């Protein structure tokens, strides 16, 4: 993966996640998804899972400021989680993570689910070519709907 800047002068490096990244990725996860975060055990279990692609974005001091996690099975990528620390947002890091996840997976199709009211995420996914294919009513614990989106890679 390459180094690049993301929203500030800080240099961010993307690479495959390792066991030592999990505790700090879990902190980013809680900041991004406070209503339903994955814990360290769930995140760590993805490191050894067949077909799992787990990337981490390292900021200054090699501290994780973002991550992307997906499963690739039979040429299809299911994007499970993308998180960017609040301090690193609005600089293109989410886009970089998603594109890198797609490249690492080498899939033909990519699927993801997103809150139907998450305007920023919907705009990002649409700008990359994702199209909504299904609505999942009351998908989230708070009753919010999800949109399932697809992209042919």
C-alpha cells in the first residue's frame, strides 16, 4: 500500500491489519459506531478467517485512524465495516480504504449495507458506482432502515 495525505498534513499508510492493531482499531470502531460496535474479539477473529480482508490506516505515530473489513468469497466482496476516526474524516480516507479493500479482494462484485439516512456514506458509495438494490426496513437496533448496494468491479 502507499502513503498519502488524508485531510491534513498527516501521512496515512494503508496496510493489512495484524493482531497488534486490533485494540486501537476497536477504539476507532467505538467512535464510528457507538450504538453497535464490534468488540476486540470479533475484530480479532477476522484476522484469521478465510476470505477476510482487513486493512488498517495508520496516521502519525503509526496509530490507527481508520480501517476497512470485508469478506471475499467466490469472487464477491461483502464490505462489512469501514471506519474513519472523527479527527481524520472529510479528507478522502474512507474512499481510499474502500478502493484498497476492493483491490485487495480482487472480486468481481462488491456488496455493502449502509444506513438509509447516512447521507455522507451514500454519497461516497454512489460516487464510486454503487447502486442501491434493496431496502431492509428496521435493520438497525434503533429501527433505522438499511440500503443494500452493489458494484460490479
